[in-house]
C-alpha cells in the first residue's frame, strides 16, 4: 500500500494512493506522476475522507523538507497540492514537540474549509519519514522513476 501518515496525540493525516497515472513513462507537469489519492484527516472531533488529486513530485518535495527537519529536529516542512485544496506544515518546536497545521477544501472555489491543527512529537514522525522514503524509492523524485536503459 502506497501511503503515508502524519500522526499525533490529537489526530492524524493519511494520504493513500489509489491510482498513479503514466507510471513509469509519463510524468506530470507538477513533478513525478499524477495520482488520484485518498485523504483521511482526523483532528479533534472533525474528520475528512475525500479524493485528493496530487502528484508524487509534490509529495517528494514535502518528503525532502520533512527528512531535513526531522534530522535536525528543527525547522518546518510544507506541503501544498497543485489544486490548492490541501496545504499543511509540520513545524518542529522546542522539547521534541511537533505541530501539524493546515487547511483542506474539497472544492477550492467554495468557501467551506477545514482549518486543522494536530499536536504531535518527534517520535510520531519516524514512521512517516520511513513511509515517505519508501514512496520516494517507488516513484522517484520530481522527474519520476529512472528506469535502467
């Protein structure tokens, strides 16, 4: 299963690939490959289970930022989908605390939006970094997966 989960004490955010288009030969203009994915978000008493269109390149860019911040236990990793309906940031705070904050809109022209915050700590992020490492190995970076000639 191709997915990653950012979890915490007050919720979680999971992105799971449902279909990858063009893999491995046709890449996306947003980097990597276009996908139809599923977003499952739970924050306090609110939840989302929705289709999410994104590229593996967008996830790869987030992965690079998260890996660097996790190695330093400092900094911020940001994700923004090309359709601008999901954006979030993972911020490493003092004393091992991590804050995941963001916004989701199912349809960007509409005014409905869920602004969320999930409290976490660095121990929850080890799994996410490992899952994103597998994702990057499977789908490559911004230019997709390089196949042997």
